[in-house]
C-alpha cells in the first residue's frame, strides 16, 4: 500500500521546523469542526478508514451529479457499492462510494468517483450546497446533510489551503 506521512502538515504536527500559515491553520480547524469534513475523512489518514485499527472503510451516499452543472443537476447513475460483493447488496449501498483520502488531493483531480468536478472549489461548492439532496435531487439514504453548509468563501479557501498541506511530494515520486 502507499504510505504518505511526509506532507508539510505531518512535519508540522511532528514538531519539525515547518510552519503552516494562518489560513491553513483556520482551514484545519474548519475541516475538523464547523465544516464537518473529518466526520467522514478521519485523521490521521484523512480517509474513511475507521479508527482504531483502520482496516474497514466507510462509504457515503452524497448524490454526486454527472457534471458540475449545479443549476441543472442530474444524478450520476453509477450504482456504487450496491453492485459489489453480496454482503453489500443492501439498498443503503445504492450510490454509496468509498470515502477516499484527501491526502495528495492537490494532485489527484478530477474529483469524485466519476471525475465530474475539475477542481477543489467545485467539490467544496457541491458540499456547501448539501450534495445531491441539497441540489433538489432524490437521493435515498444520502449520508451528507441536505442543508447547505454554512461556511463563507474565505472558509472554503482556508479549507482548501489546509488540504493542500497534506500533499506529500516524496510519496508521489516513483522509481521504475
């Protein structure tokens, strides 16, 4: 498996000679608190791997759209985990997808399971609007709250700044 623990944020948390900006610090606090990102992207992996053993992965029903046209949204028709193993054939897994890490997110676009969102600002806009349900789509069992996320444009910028501190360029260099 790939391990990524040498990001600027990791080095800062270990007390190494690394600083994070005020915006990145605010973004971390928002990620962990008001914006509720960490309710699905659990530290230290910032993925859906459940502590304490990190051997089971959460999945979420978000109501991801086919494109980033939120004014005329169309729900993506990918069945998600329900089409997987027999034990996942329960209706709650309809349109449910693995909660991936936000580590190295600055270099892993486009985003979402279908690649519909080209940048992090679009991803944050989707979450701010309350996912598919918040866009007015019928999303049974949506795990993301339908109400809009009450965060400002500055909050979004700060959250993205924090997530970018999780990029570990050393983990991205591959030798063949």
